[in-house]
C-alpha cells in the first residue's frame, strides 16, 4: 500500500513474479462548500480494476471498503465514482446509489508547440 495525505492506491497481488489481481485508488477532491458539506471536500474512487481470472472472489469489494474506510478516516463522508456495467453490482453492494448528476466530459487538444 502506498499513500499520500490526499490520495491512496491499494493493490492485490503485484509482488515480484505475481500477477496483479486488482488495484484501486481514492483521492480527495475539492469543491465549493455547501451547507451539507461545509469544507467542500469529497472522495473519488477510480481505477478499480480486477483481472478476469480473479473476479468473483470479493477482491473488488474489499478494495472498495478499504478505500472508503480511508476516506472516512480523513473526514470525507461524500464519495463519488463512475461505474462500469461490470462494476455496478460491487458498488451497489457497498451502498453506492445512482447520482442525480450524470457525467459529461470535455477533451481538448493540447496546445501547439
């Protein structure tokens, strides 16, 4: 396990010579404060990927629970993520619900030069 104050990455497997079975990361994001979230901080889960042969063993749920636990310890009680179809059941089992704000993306060209 490796972490910074605002980011943590967890890995299952990945020892020298072992296959990387699963990884996931969480970080703290900063937003405008609101009455419900006065410090404006939120957690975000990303990169939760399970190798196909390792699926169905509960690894993803353990990673999600550990990442949410780390965020809670940091005082973060609002956690967001973008779920794939395959990952949705894991997140729902961990208590995540569909947000009222779907994601939108913008990708721009890098500056010339």
